[in-house]
């Protein structure tokens, strides 16, 4: 059990680092490279059942596809960083709350 928890901490730290790198580099990236980077985060999260991260990354991908210029990158990066710290048992609820927070801020 302890080994699993340590492994999950390492996975979460890796995802956090990916998000931070993407945040630093995203504006200079081509659209295909940006999609690939966000999809890599989403796929890693899905593979490890980190539903909050996966859901936020999926929404981020959709937003970029719809209109990269209008995408509120900061909101998605903030929520992705928060999602990496979610308790797996709370992931679906946290994901929904984080997506709602993005939606409210975009419409507000």
C-alpha cells in the first residue's frame, strides 16, 4: 500500500511538472504541439485514474480546438495544478467543481 502511495505521489509530481512546463511554453507552441502536450497530460492522468486531472485536460483540449485565442489558459493551468492534489476518491466531484469554476469565471 505504501509503495502505491509513493508511486502515485511521483506520478502526480510528474504531471505537475508537465503542467508547469506547458504553462511556460504554451504561447510559443504550434497548435498541434499544444494539443499533443495537453493530450499527454490527459492520457497520463487517465492511465492512473486521476479523473480530476483528466477531465480538466479534456476540457482544455476542447477549448483550444474551438478557439485557441479565446482560451483562458491561466484558468485551465490553475485548475490542473489544483487537480493534481485531489484525493482520488474525490476526483469526480472535484473535477465537476473545477470545471464549474472555469465556466463561471469565463462567463462572469
